[in-house]
C-alpha cells in the first residue's frame, strides 16, 4: 500500500495525519476505521490508517472500539457494521480498494455504505491519527539508511498499471532485484512480457481473483525475469518466511512496510535501495526501517 499527498487524486490514499482542515479544528483518534453512526446506523466510513474499528456518533464522540486480531478482515469488518463478508468485500471494491499481499490499499479516504466517496470529516472537523505520547525507541543500526543503486531510469510501478498503480509494488521490487544483479533496467515492454509469462495458467507465478499482480511464487518470478534476459541457468534463493532481521549474507532484500502494505528493494543489510512507487512529492516515500525482510540471492550462471 502506498500513499499520496495530493488530495485531488481521488483514487489515491492521502498521505499524512490531517486529511482536510475545516474551521481550523481537529478530532484526534487512534488508528483504525472510524464508523460514524446516526441513530445507531453507519452513515460514513473513514480510513484512519489502522485495522481496528472505532464507532463514533455524528459529533465525533467515541461509543465503542473493536480490535482486529486475526482471520478474514472483510468478515470482521462486515460483521461489525451489519454486512456479510461478501457485502463488505463489495463495499471496499466500490470504494476503489484493492488487495496487495493480504492488505487493502488505495481507495477513498471516506465513503458511505454505497461505496461513494464523501468528505473525510466528522461534524465539519478534520480527522487525524493520535500522536504517540512516548518517544519511539531508537532504530537499530542498519536497515534504515538509503543506499545508492547502480541502475538509473527505472520504470516505476505506476507505469505498469496507471489506472490503479498500488498493486504491483512487490512484483516490481522483485524485478528490480534482477535489474540490480544484471546491471540493466527493464523497459515497460520487457516487464509486460515478463508479467504475461508469469501469469500463464500453467505457471501462475502471479495473480489471483483479487489482484493480477499478487505474487504466488517469488523465486519463480525472479527466475522468469532472468530467463527473459537470457540467464536460463541462473539459480535463485528466496528466504521464507519473512523475518524482522537480516543475515547480511544475501544479494538483496525485499523490504516490507507493514503500515502501508508496501514492498521496496533493499540491499543485503535491509537498507533502502529503490522505491518502486513514483510519488508526486518524493519526500512522501517511506525511507525508515522496514518491519520485515525476505532475502534474495541470485547466481547468474552462463548467459545463453
């Protein structure tokens, strides 16, 4: 999941705490979906950057908070606002959300029960995420630096699907690892051909019913990209499951940013090597320590 600071880009996820400021007032809540009630019925849903559900009246007073723990998120969400799992799924789709690695990304900041976009405010006031009251612990050394890539003019994930650019981040990060290894960037035409090869029914390395770029087999996607470039004898090692630390013995890492449901290319120590998403404002890109890492090692072998 990626974020965007341009509030005029309606299908993008706004960046930052304050969404819209009206009357110079703010209402502060913990992270979660804010469900605005009127006569005990939901009338507005506001995404406040979290998974829990926070019920408020139409003046913004909190009446109840429901914590999400595990299981189907659409089932959890629907149950708490009086919808079936299928109805909740349909509602999110209508609100322009997509699924990336099990996370909902993109979509409207606020919408009604028909999925129509509405203002992300309560009683005319802006909504913001509650600030931490304690100082965050200092980051461990490493895994939080930005290192220089040797590849220039990479094609961002936005160009793979301009109408809905949020989903291809993991697929694009995997291909970026190949670019780094072979010292050459893929063209958009190259990547579309690799996508087609990975999407075939007899391979199905990417794609499910909810997201065409959902990665089913990470190593096979990398291998397919290498084969496309003539490295048919290449071998790929992909570490699984995802871990919060790195060994430092791989070629690259795929960084996972939990709060965004987003993936980036990292070096062997987990430092940011390349951000797949092209932001209107590059300062909006996440550059801190990742929440999890998969390690990638590539041996090219002889090129045919």
